[in-house]
C-alpha cells in the first residue's frame, strides 16, 4: 500500500505542476515565461469586451493569458461595436496595438489577432500588453441656416476635422464621430465651396450634440425698372449662377420684382429680354447686394409714352389752324381810298 500511496502523491504533485502549462486564462504571480496580457481601452464600468481564444473558450478583457512555451495562438474579439446608452456613446473597434517600451505599435487591424511566438512574457512595461483599441464616439446632428439665420436646405457635403482626421459628410442626422473637438472646415452649397460663415466648433468630448451651421446663402431679389424708375412687369429674366452653371428663368411681377430665392456666394449673370428687345447681361453678387435694381435704358421705347398717328394728325391740324388765325389777325389794314 505504501508504494501505491507514494505514486498517488507523486502524480498529484506533477499534475499541479504541469497543469498551468496547458490551461489558458490562468493568472500567475509571478507569471510563467510565456504570458500575454490582453486588454481593452474601455472602462469595465461602461462595457464588457469579450474574446475567444483559439476558437474555444471565451474570456473578458482585461485578462492575463498563459500559453505553452514556444506556441502561437489566435485571440478573436467578439464585440466590434459596444453601445453605452447611459452615456449616449458607443465604442467601435479600431485595431490591436502592442505596447512596446511604453509606445503603442499597430499589431492588427482585424478583429482576430495572432500572438507572437510565446517565448517571452508580454505583460511588462518593456514588453507590454496587447491592447484592443476602440474609438469612443458620440452622435452629431447638423442643421443649417442662411447668412441671416433663416433655415435653408442642407449643403451637398460638409467637411469636418479634429486636427488629425478630416471627414466628409453628406447626411447630417445622428452621425457617429470620435469623441473630441471638431470644426467645420468646409461646405459645398449649390455648387459653391467655402460656403461656411465664420468658424463653427463642435464639442463631442462628453456627449452628442446638435449644431447649427450658417452658410453663405443669400435671399436675393432682382428689380427691373425703366429709365424713370417705374417698375416693369412681364420682363423675361434668365439667371445663370456661375458657381454651378445652373440656369433659371423668371418673369417680373407687377412690382418689377424677380424672387430669386436663396443664392450662393459669388457672381451670377442676369440676362434681360423685354418686349422682344434683347438687353445686355449683368453680373451681380447677392453677398454684397442681395436686393439689386436694374434700370433699363430703352431709347424711349419703354420710358416714353407712345402717341398714336391719329392723335399726331389732329395736333398738327390744330397747329396749322392756329398759325392761319394768327397770320390773319396780324395782317395790316388796307390803305384809305382817295376819291
């Protein structure tokens, strides 16, 4: 019985000694010569990050994984997007980093990473952990006004920047962006770039937000008058916007006005046709003069009254009659007759 008891004790000792070499996710203090620290840059109070090792067991990060010496393994993230409703935030996977001598080095941009050959510890500050890097994001909504503060149709695109990354947006409701300070760098509205009024700063450091962006859009009215400042109705006006080569046709109302609506910064060309007469084109800019009056010089065809031929004949006849009367009145008397 004693030899059997001795063998049983020896087997127990060997089992306790060798088992950690074949079991992952066992914390060791001090760690075995082939450990790997797998972490995530998400506070555990906000979200839980799960990984799967070698297609087998699942573990939560942060975690120290113990592997057999001189082997390689696969660590796969099970969460690529983690929502945190209490903060109105989300985390989106970006890459795996290896922190070496205090500096992060990109290791893998896929959710599944392969460990290095496990011949060393990857837990110390010199040969540090592997970090699942997530971007913390908040939602941004943009609304737009013209230069006077009135709501306007959104631009075709907006470029925003955080100093490191520039992103072009074409939709503006609930756009998820990396937490931080952003600025509106550019907008294209009705074909005109650099259409942002002033500087717009967006703070996404702590929460999502809705931001209003003022655009260089101007409510323009074109008025057509004759040489005596009388409004001309029924004038055909063709407007071409230089920035996008868009052409629109209008007709002046009873006040001589053409409501162009909101137009972009930069010159536009107004071509006038009235009563069959083709006038020159005029280059205008609503940013400097949104309400513009054009005075047409028509050589008397518009501003001077038109008199009919019958009236002219009647006037001419009266004039001849008056001259005849005047001549008869001024005729000297006849000399006396001497008998």
